[in-house]
């Protein structure tokens, strides 16, 4: 696979860090996840064997190490000495307290690419604050442009800050690995939930930075492209965008409302934007006359972007989603034959697949330590001391 031979040490928790590492694991990296030893209770095993854990930690091996102990820390450094990449999303002070920071790892492996995700950045006035997805959504401005006009701030329905930070760090790691091919030196690359989520504002941020416009929530409408929005049909809802001059002309033709094109207010994008409420109401009245399937077929044929509004079950039943392989089959000891979320990346010549489910805690501890040169009696002693 594309990343075969790449050794990655995974120190991540929660969602943002594991999202990054999942990209590397899915495409062939040898990922060794380091977890703290636990009591092996049913509650702990159930949590780590649940569906979300399986989603985030498939295609990895897992070892348990008590990084607070001298023996556990030494084992971690032995792993890091052989690795290409270390990924973590601890609070800034924690990784320094555990002595697993970039400086600590670089001292034993100058070629290491060390990736970090924090809530607010590695330095600065908020560097020591705990950060989670929803806080980043609020502080980035995302919640101020989400929801209906005049309503309280609203979070997005997905963990967009976590996932975006993970995606961004995976890109940064690959950039650093590419640079290492030229220089022979590793690097520390990092992002934060706040930075990644502000970057996701994209044209909304640019409207402020360049045009000095503070964007507000506009619900299902688009802030500038009109008509764009969600409209009811006789049996459901569709998302429709017909903001270009050609798309607007074709929309008028397909709906049989050529009188819309003759309306002086609606003949330009600027005019349609100013009269959005009346225009959207007119389109809504027209689309209610036929069902979703009719409009999706007729308007797509005319080159007008339109699609049904699905629930999650309908998403994975859609023939295009099935074709894209976004639900990959896997055999799990607890769930049996089931599916996990597929990678959105396509590499021609390489099939997307789940090589292994997320293992239980410490499943590979003995084999990984043995490969590092630990004798069976050393491993037994570490287990007796609960280092592993």
C-alpha cells in the first residue's frame, strides 16, 4: 500500500488525533497505538470495543505502557527510536510532564516527524486551556453563521473542528515526510482545533478580512449565491443551487416558469440576491407540485445541481455511495459481519479495505516489545509491576 513501511507511534485520544492517524493506518502505515494500562473491566473493554472506537482505531496494533514509569518511558523511547512519525493531541503541559514531547523524541531520533493537535495552539495566552470541538466551533465563528437568521448560535451536526484538525495534521505530516526525503531531518508539525476551524470559514473569513463584512447566519440559503437552498417537494426535500446565469435560465425553462426570467428584479445575480425571499418562495411553490425523484432527474439533466436530503440510513443505501465504497465490510468478534466508514481517498491501483478491526487493550504488547529486544522475563517483570 502507499504507506507500507512507515512506522507511526499513536499517542492520540478522543477524535481529532485519531482522525489524523486513521488516514495513515488506512493506507498501509504500521501504526502502534500506545494506551495506558487499565483494569480490564467489562466497562473499559466495552468502551474500547464500541462502534466509535472501531471507527477511529482500525488497522492498528495496540500496546499498553505506563508512560509515567521509568520502564514504560524507556519502552516508549525505544519505539520512538525506530519510528518515522509520532502523533499526539495531549494538552501542552502534559506531553512535557510525561517527557514525550518533540524535544524528547528528537533527542533519540532526529529524523522523527512529530505531529501535534491542541485546542488553541502550542503557544499563546490560551495554550494551556482544554479544548474540545464545540468550544472551537464557538470561538472560530462557525456557530455564528450556522442556523436560521435571528436564532441563537448553533453548532454543526458533526464534529467538524475535530475532524478538520485531524485531516489537516495528516496533510502536514505527509508534507514533513516529503521534506525529509530532501533534508534527512524530521520536523514538528502542528495545528489546533481553533486554527483548523477558522480555516474552514474560507470565503466567510475572506468576506470579513477583505470586504469588512461580518457574515451572519442565513439558514439553508447561501450568503451570496441565489437561488441556493432547501426546498420542499410533494414527498420530501431537495437541496438546489442555480445561481449562475445559465443555471437560472434552465431552471426557468424546466419548471415552465419563463415569466421568472422576464422579471426585471430577477434578471441579474445581484437583483436575485436582493429579492431572495420572494424568489425562494416562488421556487418553493413550484417544486411542491412534483415529487423529489422528478425534480432530481429533470433538473440534473438540465445541468442544475440538485439532490435529495437524506437521513444517514438513506445515505448508505444510495447507489453512488455504494459504488464509492464508503461502507467497508469487516468481521468483528463482537459485532459479527458489519461495516465501517471507508476512506474518502482514492489511490488508483489500491483497493480501499479494512485490514483489521481495532484490537483490545494491549493485544500486541508482547510482540512489539519482543521485536524491540525485550526478553520474556523482562516483559513478565513489566507486567508484574503494571508497567504494561
